[in-house]
């Protein structure tokens, strides 16, 4: 079987695509998996490091706010869209796929649409509870729609060919030893808080987490706190520490980036983070309580709708960024910690939303589609 996967833009699109590729390869070692995406996008590095052939196509989104810079970008986007047809045709001729899968990002649109018009088997995977425009358009044209969330089924507009499969997560999440992970942190019976705002960092999250860290140290809270600042937040968080009178130590670890996330999730009692689809899938898989701060800078406000599902299930507290202050975060953490068993119960509720067999469902559906 020859498979072409189109995905790009963010890790939230690319990592599920890589997980699906790995599962298909495991199920059929003879399968040939190819990827299409932007060479300047995040996908190029992630895909080529994983060892898959990469086919370049340049597709950009249109900017709604008209400024001189955005007008220039829109003209470039219009040009890339105009030449995407011949480029898609060339990629399909070269790969000769039996199956084309779209996993999100602007690049998915023209590739999947071109394959569908040629009668090639096509499928898409929607990671969010509130689908993006590209997948809502593609849902009408493809053979199979795979939704991570039941909340997305009707919104995608093709319920008769949509199945709910969850979001695939890294297998190492299921092999962690919680006791060993906590012992490594010398946590004992203390509450372990894990906070992060993404690989680049989110300024507002860094600011309010700094207030939380200052409160923890000033009041002697029984907490071990691990915080990732992101690459753009390293200096900011250091400066905030000096201003607010807290410092890293045995009870507070500050890093730029978390490279052992499965281990830290195993140790954590409470996670403070954005609400990207893959982050939530990992919280559900591990059964972790969370305070979710949806990014206001994403299409269709989809992070808010992702987070809402966990809050409605009793697994999370959602604080929109417009309402976020240091005092509000401190009060929320204090309230959760003051109620015995509350964090554990929230974690159990999160686990009821998880789909640990997501990759098995996806693989079976794709194999069935291709006969």
C-alpha cells in the first residue's frame, strides 16, 4: 500500500500524522508512507527526521485583517493557491498513492481534494472539537472522516461517513511508573504541579505562573512545581522571579522546554496549560486534572471548545485569557488543593474521555477503506 499524508502548520497536526504513519507501517511493514507539506514549515524537519519521503508544496492562509504586510502575504497566498493544482498533480503522479490522508493545516486542502477528484481513496482526521474550515470543506469530498471528538461530528457536516477515533498519543505515555517519577522529584505526598505554554512560550501564562510560584514560596505550600517557559519566555520568567521574590530550587524547577513530558505527566497531580488537541489527549490518556487556558489566537477559537469538553466532564477548570490574572490562578489552585481527593477525582473524569486505542481504530478504518 502506498500512502500520502498531507499535514502542516503546527505540531498538533503533524504529530498525529506521524503517529498514524507509524501505526500503518507497523500494521503493514511493506507500506510506503510519503508526506506532503511546506518546506519552510515545522513539518519538514519533523517528517524528514522521522525518515519519511517529503514532497514540497507551498500553501498559505489568507489574512483577514488588511494591513500593508497582510496584503503582501495575501497576494503571495493567492499565487501559491493558483499554482497548487499543477503541483498537486505532480506529487500524485510521483507517489501514485492508494490512499491520501489529510491531517490538518492549509496544505491538506489542495492535496486531498485533488486525490478525491482522481478517485483515489481519501480520508481526513480532525483533531479538534470545533473543526477548522479546511476539514469542513473536505468532509464533503472524502471517503472517510475521522473525528477526535463526538462534538465535532455534526459540525463537520458528513455524519454518515464520520467515525469518532480520538487523538493518537505517543505510546510511551502508557508505560510510565508514577511512583518512580514522583520519587525522582522527591515529591513525597506533596502536590506536583506541571505548567507550560508551548514550545515558544505564552507570555500571559508565564506572567500568571510567576505569581503562582511567588505565592507557593511565600506561603510554604506543599507543592513541587515544574514550569516550562518556552523559548521566548526564558528571560521574562527570570526577570519576573527577581521582581516577585521567588527562585528555582528543590521545590521549583524551571526549564525552557520539557523533553520528558510522559515522565512528568506521570508524576503530576495538576497540569496548567493551553488546550491544544494533543495536550488534552495526553491529559485524558494519563488521567490528569488540569487548569486550561485556551489560546485566543487560534482559528475558530477551537482551543476553547476543546477545553469545554473537559470542564463539562468535571475534569478541568477553564479560564479564558481575557479573565486570567495571577490572583485568579492562585485562588483556583488553592481551592482545588483544599478539597481532599478533588484532583484525583478530576483525573479519573479526564480518563473517561480518553481513547487509548485511537491508533488501532484509525488503522483498522483506513485498512478497511483500502480493502
